[in-house]
């Protein structure tokens, strides 16, 4: 008999795609604080509301919780930390009370924030100072203390694929319109990405996994930030040209734009534009036979193609990872001399 699975954060980018995948095989319950369409077994619950959450578990038999729900970078840092840790604490408490067999938790590579000159193993000490990364790592530590529940933690890098656009869509818009692209320190840094489909395949493969496990996950080969974008420009014959900004001058400009909210990114994202943060994925390959077939530039290109083909749909989305990016100050680039 297949286990009954609860997915929290089911209205999010990963959650919606995972729901479709698992619903073909398992009985799936869905919880999100954001109202969903007419999905079967959907419950509109804020995970901070322990009373409503308790009522859900009392009325529904669940074997496994896949905890995706999370506040990211679009709110006050202290609010992000509080919401993430309180919601997770409620999930853990009720998992113990109702004898849940397994919790699968999506953590983040944002627990690593400095510049790394080697692949990061699961044993690497976190270097995060942002509250989002801290909240995820603190949840990991709480999960590790649970003796009677099987725990699987995925340290997830930037997830892209299919409908995801938002901030990465800014780059896609620049390429689509043939606008100049300014890169700090020539964009030679490398950061990790993963396909949403590969992440969800990995999640499904760990359903029923025993014990406490932490896995890094990511694409097979990572190219530099510049190489990822150059690949799209070349494949699409875009007129975009690349310009390198001195690292310190570039960071000064970026800090200015972020501080005055002229661009839709925050101070943490600077790490992704200037530092090397690549995960060692050897462990997950051996443990559950997950071996990514996509390189970072192929993943970028396939996501760009989807984005361009679905622009009409994207324009209608007002929130979340699928929405069309705010170009704001970037629109001024079209007035620069060619």
C-alpha cells in the first residue's frame, strides 16, 4: 500500500509541479496559506495556526510530510526567520503527536554565503548571515533531534525550469530585447542550479527512506554566470552585448540600487552575482542514483525558451516565482548608445 503524503507549500513553484507528479501514484493532501484552484484534497491553512493544523491531522491519516512551505526574500528578514521556524516547529510537533513516519524537508544552499574555492560537501560548516539561510539551518538542526521519525533533507540551490521567471526573468528580458548586460567582475563566478523536475524526482525517490539523511542536489556541470547567459545569446542570435564592471564599483552600484529599491533583488543576491557556491553532489548520486543530465547552460536555455513562449500567460501572474519580472531601471538600458 502506498503511503499517504502531505505537501506543504503546494501552491508554490515546486509544490504545484510536485503535486502533479505524485498525485498519479499516491494519495496526496495539500496545504498552503495561499488559496489554490480546485485541487483535490487542498486545505487552506497557515502553518502558524497550530490549532487548524492539528485539526487537519486529526481528520486525515498522513504517513509522510513533504515540507516545502517557506518564506523567502520578499519580506522583512526577522519575519522570514520567525515564520519559517515557527511553521516548521508546528509541523515537527504534530508529526510526533500523530506518529508520522517521515519528513522530507527542502533546505537551501543559502546556508553558504562566502566565496568557495572547492565543491561544498554536506559536512561543510554553514557560513550564512542572512535570516532565510539561518532559518533553514536551524530547522535542519531541529529535525536531526527527532529519533522516531525518518528525516530526509535536501540542500537545494537555485531551482529553475518551466514557468519560473521572476528575478531570473530580468536577464531573460534583457536578452529577449537585445539590451546590454552588465556583469560584476566579468561574471566569472559559478553558482549551483537544479532543474525542478530533477529535484522532484529526487524527492520521490527518497519517499520511505530510513534514518536521517542530508543530500546536496544540483546540475551535472556548472558554467560561469557569464557562460550561461552567453549560451542563450548565441543560441537565440540576441543582440545583447556583455560589459564587465569593476568588482568594487559594481558592488557599490548594486548596493545603491538595492538600498533605494530600484531593482527587484536584495542584499543576499549579491552573493549569487559575485561568489562561487557549488555543491558536491557525489553523495546523492550514490545513495539514490540521482545523476543530473543537464548542465547549467542547457537548463538556462530551456527555461528561457519556455519563458519566451509563455509571455502572454506570465503577464497575467501577479505574485510568486512565475510572475513577469519588474524591469524598472533596466528599461533605461535601451537608451544607451549602441
